[in-house]
C-alpha cells in the first residue's frame, strides 16, 4: 500500500494500538484513531502528527455498532476512503471465573469480542464494495491457549479466531481480494496491567517474557503489508504456547494450574477493587495520558529473534536457495 494509506486503529489511545498509530504516522499514513478516552486520544493524535502522518481522533465505544459505523463515516468524510482496519481495543477482568459478575463477563465480551466483530463488519461493508482492503485482528497466544484468571478475555480471544476463520473462508469462496489476518501476540508491556479491572491481591503482570509495544506494532504493520497469511505469531513464547497446546494440552493444563496464578502477579500489593477501565476509560477528561508503555520497561525486550526470522523468512529462503545452487555448481565443477 502507498504511504498515504488510510487506516483505522481501534484501541489507539494506549498500548499496542497507540504504538501502531505512531508507526503508521512515521509512514505518513492518515489514521482514524478510535478509543473512548479523550486525553489518550489527543496524545495519540499528537504522536501521529509529530511523526509525519495525519490523524482524526474519534471518541468511540467499540461495543456500540452504530458508534463504530459513525466513526467510519467520519474517517471517510475526512480522508475520502478507508484502506485498512486494525482491531485492537479490548478490556478484561483479572479474577477467578467464580468472582466475575455476569454483567462484567458480558461487558468484556461486548468490548473485546463484539468490538472486533463490529469493526470487521463496518470495514468489510466498504471493502467488499470495491474488492480491496485489509483487516488485521490483534490476537493473543491466549486465544489459542487459555490461562487461569482471564476467562472472559481468553473466551473473547478464542472467539475472534473462530469468526475470523469463518470469514476468511467466505472471502476465499467469493474469490475476494479483501484480506483478513490475525497477529497472535506474546506478553506486552502496556498500560492494561495498571488499569484493567482486577480482583487480585497483587499488581497484575504479563506472563514473562515481556516485549515492548513497539515490537508488537511492527508485527501489526508487517501483517498489514503481507495480509495473505492466515496468522502471524510474534515472539518465541507465542510459538511455544501455541505449539505446546497442539502437542500436549493436558500437560499445559497442569502446568498453568500450578504456575498461572503467581506468574500473572508481581509481589506488589494493590487496593482490592481498584477502579478499572471496563465501564469508563481511565484516560478520559481529567485522566492522564498513559501512552503505549506499561510499568515493566526494565523487564521488557525490544526485539525478538523469532519475529525477525518471520519477517525475513523470504529473503532467508532465497539466500539459502542461491547458496545451495552455488555450492552444488562448485561441487559439480570440482567433479568435472
Ligand atoms: N499487552 C499484552 O500482554 C497483550 C498480549 C496479547 C495480546 N494483546 C492484545 O493487544 C490488544 C491491545 O492490548 P493492550 O495491552 O495494548 O491494551 P491496553 O493497554 O489496555 O489498551 C487498550 C486500548 O483499548 C481501548 N479500549 C478499552 N475499552 C474500549 C472500548 N469499550 N471502546 C473503545 N476502546 C476501548 C483503550 O482506550 P480507552 O480506555 O480510552 O477506551 C486502549 O486504547 C488487545 O486486543 C489484546 O488482546 C495484548
């Protein structure tokens, strides 16, 4: 796609969505930024403009289909069209399943699952009409392998894989040029661990190894540029989790039952029932701009060898083939 591509990013005010918007800005893209918190959205728009792109921030709750459709219309009015749609927005509850209230489970599902469904519907409607466009779903290793204390979230992430796979087969049936791809992420250092509703005694943390949101954003942009592949896996831990689940799911059940509570919490005690972002944003008017990073900078990796190999796989295979041909021809010459 060209440099002036028009891309909508949901969940753009913080975390992976914010880092993705920043990278798009560096490409000179025109970016529709969707989230609820106006302080965070203003920060994201300023980042995109400072990086060289154009930005339109639209306060939107992704669990409201009509609001998502209105936001898409505003992006089209401003930038003329939409080339790509990146679903990132989510919320969750960190708690054992038995401690999650029905209305909380429903809300997580409406934001984290239906938010992706609605974004996809709104984008697809436009993309099918002109037979082009890319939808990127920001997924998780936890959409392939559930863990304790995150039942509502894991359910939503699994469901995203489910409906996306179905949609992909429909697009293939139609011989459509519209593409949809999923990027399964590892643990990433984002604000979610400080603002998601939690009933845990201690501060939630991503299960190490932890990566910086800029690495995740590079994964999203790679998928945006190469959307023919069904899924991308970012980070060796994502590969290990997904393959481990395919080979030995019962073993992983036992491992996670034993380690999954401690590995998701630091030693730091927190207020029980801290304010979460499930119903209201924490980066709205009067709130602060959290930005892309969480509080785990000192423990987070900026690079992943696995993801580097994924990105350069074609050139590596090409170099390998050329090398083998060269070796074979020298061997043949020596024999002659
Ligand atoms: N961080 C990780 O370890 C990790 C790992 C694997 C996958 N992921 C995936 O990466 C994506 C982003 O995660 P993150 O860690 O970057 O999250 P985050 O830091 O909590 O940011 C979430 C974003 O979603 C927005 N949002 C929340 N509720 C919303 C709603 N109802 N309507 C619209 N926007 C809403 C938030 O802004 P407002 O609150 O202002 O609306 C914010 O911009 C998610 O899809 C998650 O599944 C993350």
